[in-house]
C-alpha cells in the first residue's frame, strides 16, 4: 500500500549504522564508532547560552518560515566575510539542517527526467533526493585520489542536464576540487546553462596546503547559477540543533520557502538564536576543532596504510578517511557488518557512497578511540 516514491528509496546508511552502533553501546558493548560524521566536540558554551537566553526570553513561537531576519542577515554577512560573495537577505533561506536545505533544492529545481550529475563517491542522501524529485542521477567518475575535474563533468553533460552536485571538501572521500578545476566547471555551467549545487558544509575542514574556493565567488554569471548549501552543524559542533541554510537567486529561494511553508514551517526558533550566536560570536572553537581533526587525520591515514589489505589516499579535507579494502577480498557490506559484529568497530560500507571497494571512517572521534579502533581492525583482519 506504500507509494512507489518511498518504495524506491533506501534508508540512510550513515544514520542506520550510527543507530545500530549506539544501540550496541547502550547494551553495554564497548563499540568504537567511526559511523555518522559528527564532531565529538560539544557545542561551545556561548552558543548554548544564547539558546538558554532564547528560551528564557520566550522566543518559543513561530518565526517567519525562512528564518528570523537577524539570522538571514548574519548568514549573508558570513558569505561576504568568508567567501567573498554578496547576497541580499532575500537570497538566504534558513532550513532544518543542511540535509533539509539540499532536499528543498532538489524539490524546487529538479523534475521528471531532469539529469543531475553526481560525482562518485557521493554522500549517501544526494542520490535518493535526486530520485525523490523523479530526476535521474548521472554518475561521474573521479580520479584515483577522488579528485573531480571539469573534463570528467563535461563528458556527462547532455541536453537534460539540470544540475551538478559539487561537494568540496567531499563526504566521504575528503577530496577537494582544485581551484583551477572549479573555475573550469563554472565556465561549463555558464556555457551549458545548468545549476551547480555547492554543498560547502565542510569548507572549514581543509588541511595542509589545500585550498577550497566557493564557486559562487567566481563572478555574477556563475553566482546566478549556483545554489549554495551549508549549515552550522559541522563547523560549530551543532549537528543536533538542525540549522542549515541556502543562498541562491531570489526565484529559487522563494520557491524553496513556499515548499518549506507546507512541510516544516520555520526551523526551531531557539536553535536559530543559537546559530545566530555561532555565526556572529567568537570563532576560536572552530580553529581548535580543525587543529584536532588534522592531527587525527594524519594518524588515521598513516595507521590505515600499515594494515595489510587496506590502502588509503590522504584525505585533504572534511573528517573522513575512505580507504580501499578490496585487498581483503571482502565487499564493503561484508567488511562493515562483520567488523561490527566480530570486532565491535562501526564503519560505513562504501557501497552507500557508490563504491563497494571502500569503507568510510569518520575521524571526528577521540584519539583514544581512533587508536583502539584501528588496532581492532588490524587484529581482526589478521585472524579472519
Ligand atoms: N553527513 C553526516 C554523514 O555523512 C551525517 C549523517 C547523515 O545525515 O548522513 O555521516
């Protein structure tokens, strides 16, 4: 009796693994969790205080559907300050998390038969959102370091191409699209008139000499074709608060707002005040978290490559390692499910991201857990 729409979607693998691992932990098992990507840091005190003040000040009623004007303004200022792109407040929409922003974008822009170019490996929910909008995901390869080039995108353009999903730094690979390639991709989008949905949720998590640029900053032509999705979840350790935002041209933002007015209405009033403090308050916590993740990144990359049957490309950004496990002879699903039941380590099978040769580990976990988890993986592989 279910609709064909929901019959065709798979549950989010990242959230499913996370729920299973947390349940095992609750039942007393000592599970090391490299599952869903969320910072292990707590939300900074100043942000929590802003939320408490919002409750005490009775900011507990509906807000405008697209968010409180102060937050929309703070987001526009963030784009100017950090990305060098000017947006009017009317070009900003606040939603219930980055995932909700992306879902609204898919529903507002894609329709039956439209094609959306999706570089592989991709974050699990993009594919399902495209399909929910009755559009077609057109998978696009990346190189052996998971880097996307304009040439790879160009091969996939057809007269049905409506959008490209750009996620740099990438979840799950951590790869960054080089600035020169971003420039070429901008030209391709302008020449062929398709949207670029730029998911910039990991923009602050960039390591070493790598540089990540926002495609919308490359000129008015490409800005009008770019829809940026971002959130406070990762940058400020606020995953559970559910505040995401979109920047794009008036017409799209208005359509997304209309859609949102019939589904969630406004995002949580209290969480919006917390997000406002996150964007306008002190930023030290961000730097501290990025430094900690960088240390963990170096460790996990080195340690994974010491394990027989596993090889890993150095992640350039985000907080994920995406090692090749094909040397173990297992599929990614077999590897992940046996590893969890036999060695109590939770990872996400790469098949959820479009590659069965890989698994994803989130290193937004404590150094102690990273060490213990990798020791367990090594021991488990030696025994099996
Ligand atoms: N984006 C994170 C991840 O990939 C959060 C979980 C999710 O919503 O998929 O793990």
